[in-house]
C-alpha cells in the first residue's frame, strides 16, 4: 500500500473578499501557516490593524497568527497557493504571482473561483496550469457561503483535481469538525457546474422578485439542473458530478440563500431595478453577470440547448424585461421532461 499524501503545512490565500477572508481563518484553524494578500493595499493595512475585514466580512476576527501582507513582495514561499478572486480578475492575479516566482516552490495551486473566462472560454484551472506551470491545479467548490463558513457552521465541499494525491492532500487541509471535504477527479464537471449555478441563481432571484411563487422557483431550479448536466457532459465532465455538491448542492444553496449575491441581483431585477443600478449599489461581485455571457457563448459554440440560460442572457445583456423572459420560458412548446444526455467520444 502506498503511503498517504503528506498534508500541506503552509498556504498563501490570494483575494481579500469575503470568501478569501473566511478561507484564511479556516486554514489557520486547521493548523496551516497562512499568508493573506489582497490587491487593495489600504484594505490590507486596515485588516492588519483591526484584524477584521470590515468591507467584506466584518463579523470575522482574524487571529494574530495569520500573516497579512499589503504587497506581493512581502510574501514568502508556501506549499499551496489558493486563489479566491473574481473570475474576471483571475488572469491578472495569476500573472502577478508568476512574476514573483512563488509558484515554483508550491505543490498545488487551488482555484476557489467559479467562472469561465469570457475571452477564451477556458476554465479557471486551465488558467492556473497555463500561467503557473509546475504545481498541480485543483478546485475547491460546493455550497459554501463565506458568511456561514466564518461562523463555523456545518459545511461540505469538494476538492477536484486530476491528480488523486493532490486531491487527498488538500482534503486533509480542509477537514475540520465542522468542515467536511470530499474528493473528485472530475475537475471539468466540477468547474462547469460551479460556473453555471450563478446565472440560475439570478433567475431564481428574478422569480422571487416577481412573486411567482414556490412552484415556479422549484420548477426553474429543476430545469436548471437538467440544463447544467447537458453542458457539463458536452464539455467533457460527468453527469453524476451534477448530482453532487459541486452541482445540485451548490445550485440549491445559491438559488435559495439570502447570502447569494447572484440571488440578490435577480431579486432586485424582478422588483424593477436596472442592472447598472444594482451593480452601482454593491461592492460585491455577482459572478453570474459576466458568467452568463461566457456560458451563453460556450453553449452557442458547442450546440447545447440552454433555453433558461438564453433568457437570463437576454435580461442581463440585451435589456429584455425580466417578466417577459419568465413568460417566454413558460410559453415554450411542450416537450418531454427527460432527454438523452449528449454522448462524448472516448479517448
């Protein structure tokens, strides 16, 4: 029997939003040496003094053992590099890290970002492998609201990596009495599912804002899962991944939770606010807005039928009224509920 992979002892958390802040505290509690960096030097200075991220996660106190860095040059080597930045800024963040050479001594680089790059259609882990060659790429995903992780509420997640040893090693870093982690080798399915749930959360929020009722929202979420599975399988992932934490688990959490930024955006759209007004009113990034464009583009390119995604795209990027989009979904031609998933050539 081969020995178990060695658990990591140190990590750099890049990204000082709510998720990065919560993960820095979680990994410190697990016993890792944690360095924490965000691109806003003034914010990092404030966090260093107060030990709280008043801008994004004010309820969480960061222990003194977490090393908070204002500048990239202050960072030292670590075994794991963890990225918790918005998808639109991931490439720039990775390019900055590449210039430091920090990745050359890392064992793994982990994306906690759910999205598809608009300009290239690439998954986040593909950007990791391209820009930071050497460490094994992995993904942390699942129904994980930062606000609840900060409160140490029961949480489950998935570590996905094509390398089993990397997944198992990282699993040990994310295993606490209140934080349970599973492993998966379907990194493709995990990333596509994680990206797709964001637009569907906007749709669920729209339905809530329009006061369409629980029946409509349940139907919307169910059909979203079917649409997600079609896309995941077409892109080379496995359908069963959509039935797990990376798929239906994350979909449920983000479509129903008050913590979901995407759900909030949809609710405000349903209540009559315009998208520019909503974006101007919050510091938080709702990944579903740019992700909808990326996913819509990918669906068209690969011939995936996505009627729900199409209507969300029309609302967000073509100015279609939210009520009209919901009406269009209900008035489509009748069809069977189930249809065969696309086959993917082997090899």
